[in-house]
């Protein structure tokens, strides 16, 4: 950590601030002063600091409360406490809560500089670890998207294009297509990668609790609220928030979400204080939101806010050439986890995978490989079993490609057969829908309207 590191000095005693500030500045540090805890919180939100030196006694928040608040959004920033002789016990308590060290009044210049140097050395190690984690995340983030098919190449290209921006993204796709994996990739490649990625499923939490989960609550806000608790928006401040299955959110809660997106502020349940946050929003759904808007179940103005960029994820049946690649990847991962030496999939078993319709998409393939691996004797998987299709699952015929055309099973609906034929023709034309429309003898606008991914 170089000597030009930013240090925030928090004390309501102006003379102490000036004296300590001069000592630190003479040593080459850049010092920012604050006279209260609230002023300190506003300062760290405006500008990153490497170290906070704060008095235990402040006019609004005490040093321990400031430490706890800072830890909510700057978990790695080091904090040093300034304490009078009689409050050493409180300083020790602060160290148990995460403070690096404490210095006693009256401040000794040499002791202060020694403590600051050691705290910044620890901060430097934390920064280096975070940098290494970021490198791993970047590699893992985009590489977790397994597939080289044209649809997946398009998804990866769009991710790389929009990840460095702060635009809100709507991830649209069937259940199991990997929306959460894409959210991880967007965050890992963004400028917010060092800040939290917070995820919440709007479908998994009861309506009565979802508001508290999102916005937090104050003590006594409702029965059982024994302590104040920050919500997901506060936890994600400076980072990214993924709202999975956002279409399940009630219209009343949608209105509150819209206000946060418009103003960047909200109040905790039971609170009156306006809390400002800076969050990049990712939303995911498998629902038809335009249809939900028509049925007055989803706010149109919120849809425009969350849909700055729409990122559609193709179902697995529309990128069958990725099935073998995904199967090999899952086999490698789960074999290592289970301590098995299974290392191959026989050609007949692979043909089973390629012929399956995958109503559960990549998630289903994941479970199919796990199940086969657990039940296989020897080092080769020779057969796969598939879970029965749910009665309300979308029907999708198995399509087999051969050298001269495609084979569609008897009993396939006309609509599904048409889709499969169009899909195969588009693939044969290397994604050129205009050429495929001419081959099929249908108007180009019909091809683009019905078979665009």
C-alpha cells in the first residue's frame, strides 16, 4: 500500500483532527476529515478509503456503530479506534467486532504512524486477495457458460458487450436455461466485480416477507423484529442485485421497486430515514411479461425500467450441439465430487442425450448426468434414464439429424414439427433466416416473427 493511500479521520474534536491530520499528511498520506459518524458514512460513499481512524465517542454514532455500518458495504476496509484511557475495554470489544487496532489519547505520533502502516499492510493483502479472486471470477464467470453453438455465441457476445455498463438487464428464458449463471458472468465482468452480487428469488419468499427482505426493517417494525436489519438493496449497495422470477412480485411491491429505480432511495419497514443506494439491477423471469402487463399483473412502467437490455437465453433443445459439451463438463465435475473414475459416455448413451427434448433444459441435463454417474458401474456410462415429463410441461418432439434430412417421431404436433423443420433449416443455412425462408417457401417476415430467438 503506497503512502498516498486515502485515510478517513473521524473525530468531533477539531484540534485532534488537525493535529493527527498533519502527522499523517507529513508521512505522505491523503487525509479526509469527518466530525460525525453520519458525515463519515457519506464520505466513504463518495470516495473509497483504505483506512478509517475513528474516535469511540462521536456525537451521533459511536465508533462501534460506525464500524458495523461500514462493514455492511465495505467489509474489507480496516478501522482503527481512538480511545481515552478509561474506554480501553470498549476498544477491545470493537476489535472483536472487526476493528484492526486502537490507539490511546493523547495520540503519540510514532505509535499512530506504526499502527497505520500495519493496518494498511493488512489492507494491501486484502486488496491483493480480492484482485486474485476477481481474476478467478472473470475466468469462471464467462467460462461457466458452456457451449459453442450460434445461440450461445450470441449470448456470450452480448454479455461481454453490456457487462461493463450499468444498464439494467432482463434475463428472459425458460426454467433451467442458466439465468443465474449469466447473472454471475455479468457481475464478474462488470466494474462492480469487487462489490457484492446479491440474489433473491421473488417466488421463493412469501409475499408478506419479501418487502422486508428487499428493503430491510427497523427494530419493532413488526412482530418478531427484535433488531434492525438491512435488506438486499443495502447489502448490494455499490454492487449488483439479481431479482429472480420478478414477475411473481405483487403490483404493490412493484410500485415500491419502481421508486427505488427512479430515485435510488427507500425507507426500511418501520423507518423514516431515506437510504440512498447505488445498485445495478438484473432481473430474471421465464414468464411472458407483456402478457402479464395486458392482464394488469405487471406494471408497464416498471417493465420499461428493468428492460433496458433484454438478454434472451435459448432453451437447450435449440442448441443441441452443446449437449455433448455440457454432458462432458458435468461428468468431469460430478465424477471429481463423488470420487468416481467414470470418464466416458458411450455413443448409444450420447445418442439418447441428443434425442431427448430437454423440457428442463440445462438443469435437467445436470441432474441426468448426476443420476447416471451415481448408478453406473465401471468407467463408462452406457445408458441414461429420464424423469417423467410433468403434465403441464411444454411438449417438444425429439429431432434426429442425419445426412439427408431430419427424422421426427410419429405423433408430433404440426406446430412442433414445423418449428423443428424451421430450426433445422436455419442451422443448415448457418443462421441465415432469409435463405431458410426461401428454402421453405414462406415469407421472410413469417420466419423472423415465428422463429426468432
